[in-house]
C-alpha cells in the first residue's frame, strides 16, 4: 500500500499537512514562526529513521541502553535546488553498552536499513560520530 500525504495551503507561507496514518503538522516556508520548513523535516526524517532503527537493533542485541539521541546537521548547496551536500549525524548513547555492538547497529542502520539515509546519501556526503554518555 502506498504512503500518502496531503499538503493544504493555509495563508502566506503556511501549509497544513496530514499523513495517511492520520497525523497533522504545520509546515512553513519563509520565517517559520508556526512550523518547521520542508528541508528541516528532511533532517528530522533522517534522524528519526536512524534512531528508530538503531533502537531496534540495540534491543535485538540485548544492549541495556538508557538513552539515545541523534543530532543531525546539514550543509546545503548555494544554488537551486539547494539540496543537502553534507550531513553529519551525532549519536549520543547512554547505558552500559558494548561499543562494538552499538557501532554495528549504526553501521547496519546506515548501510542497509534506514531508507531515509539511503535516499539522502545519493546527494549528500554523509558522516557520523558516536559519543557514549
């Protein structure tokens, strides 16, 4: 079954979105007073996809992590369409975890299982760091 989304113009640069699963979000161009912009959402999608997949692997590996945070930053091209050219993910992992297993979980996430990563890496140079807290 295909994924769906609807984007409806509200006023000025504001748009209300809804997903096929029933979630709603205000998206905004310009000043972003009431919602994130579309390119910010690309970073959110990448960080979310990575986090969900890493957590899934850590659970399967029986790693007692207590926290996971993924910080995502990106640099964009200076000319249109201003795609991301460089993206850096910073994984902050808490708990008494095996470093090798965490690294493996991230490697599997980025090399095969995070579909957003696979799409974005086609235009951006990707890198990551891991911090154990």
